[in-house]
């Protein structure tokens, strides 16, 4: 509890006008919300996401509602959810994590044994690789405080053998996939190279925003990979296997593959790449009005964000103010911009992020976006429409 008798979780998750500042994790910084000011009114966007079609409802659950973004931390009950094979039923008492394959000492651990290991916390903005790639999916993102035990020491304890090449993470969720003319039943799985798996920031995560990891987010344990798209963060984890070859499971080699058309020597070439690390991106969250004055707020993430610019209609790009007091390399940064001289009528609002190396979030006309034929990794500039009365 802090000096005013409020728990860390209460401070972390306080939203709206309830949160002025809070101690976050073990860092000497403040977590501040982006609340509405007294008397400030949200103007709803004219463009609304389409209704999620029936076939996709089994996969896409809850989404972030951008106009409701009012805090740096996304509460658990408002965090987006994705379930490729549905949510498995797990007996917490009998659950064990197995570490097998090309290791000198296979391991089998209960949840209590995992929790008895060194604990580490990280703040990470988790985004689904398909967010903004479909007309009904624009809110596959959220920012949370995650906690668990680091993966790398566990792998060192198991002793990865010299021939070990990749580390495969298997979830308890199981589904059927068609391969050519036959069907196979497999668990959800993704892999990393052994070198990438030794990243000290990767966690075997069992807490989210100061609470036990919720079932919808992978309880009892998920792998948490800061800096990677959501698909890499395998939920309902129960097996880690080190293998001596490349892993080619469905969600690694056949799905979550980005396909682009490129021109080489005047000829079209199709380039296929695996979805992996998060990309530089930003989004306008809402437009507000108070006493005749207008303000645009939003978020930027996917790298060391150095600058955010906003364009109204086809005007010049204008700098937004980034809340420099919060955020890290793995989290979104909240930004805002006063909109002077807003005139009555319909307007477009576009944002773009710039990282520390000078890379700019691409426009939708950029070949990286325009020539992409799959909806994964859609980090093009986002434009919203608003009506000023």
C-alpha cells in the first residue's frame, strides 16, 4: 500500500480523473493517465469499425475502443483478446511446464515452483499483428504491467545443447488445420531462435496489472516477449521444446506470413516474410472539445518513439506533445495536440510517428503498405474522420 492507503494495483488501473500519478513497477517514474479535463467532451469519430463477421468472432473477442483511451495502463477487463483455437480448460493444480528436447537436463515445474524463481516485471504494449489490417479490427492493442520469471535462466538451467537451433513454445489450446489434402490436430505454437530466446526481457508471465494472469490472457502462464507482435506471446503455455531444425508449424510458416509484391528489373516478385517484431506505429485516439477549443490525443508505439506529427485534412504536419514522463522502449507513448482554428464541417485527422533513428511511420501509399497483399503488419498511417459542429 502507498502512504494514502491505496494498493499498487488500484493506482495502476485508476482511470479518468481518479489517477493523477502512481509509482509504477520498480522504476522511479510516474504513471499518468490521459483523462478528460473537467467539462471536456469527446466528439465521436464518423468512421466506425465494421461489425466483426460471424466467422471471425471465434477468434476476435474484445477490442480497445480508442475514444475510451484514458489511461496509460489498459485494465485487464478492457484489454483485447484473441483466441485462435478457443480458450482451453486447465486444471491449475495439475498444470506443469515442461522444458524438453535438445537440453542436457529436462525440467518439469509446477506453478508454485515457477513463482518461487526470481520475479521480474516489465511494461509492454501488446499489439495483434492483424490490428488495422481488417475493416472490423482496429483495437487489437493494449498496454499492461506484466510479471513473471525470466526465460533465459530457465534455459541455461536446462542446458541447451550445441545442436539446439530453435526454442518452440506450445500452448494448451489445440485445433485442426488442413495441410494439402489431410487434416492435422496440433496445439498453437510459435518459435524463436535460441539467441532471441535468451533475451533477458522475455518472461514466463503469470501476472497482469498486479493480478494473477486472467484465463482469457493465457493463465496460468504465457510467454511474454516485449517488442514482438502478439502472436509470438503464446498463451496457456505448457511446453517449451528446444529443437535442432527450423520450426514450421501452422502459425509460423503458413499463417502470419506477410506477402508483398516488389519490382525487380521491371518484373513483379512476391516476397514472403514471417511476422515477428512490432513495427513503428501511431493512432489518433479521440478529438475533444472544451469551451470552443479542440484537442487531439493518441498513442504511438513499436520502437523508441521520438516524435509524433498530426495532419488535419491536407494541411501541414504539426508536432504533437509527447508525455515524456511515461513510457519505455516497449510501451506506447501518449501524445496530444491543440487544434486551433477548427472550422465547422467534416475533417480528417492523421498521425505519424518518427523513431529515434529518423524512421517515419509509412503512409498508406508507401509501397511497404500499398503492395502488401496480406493484412498482417498494417502499420500505415491511420486517418480518422470527425465532424465539427
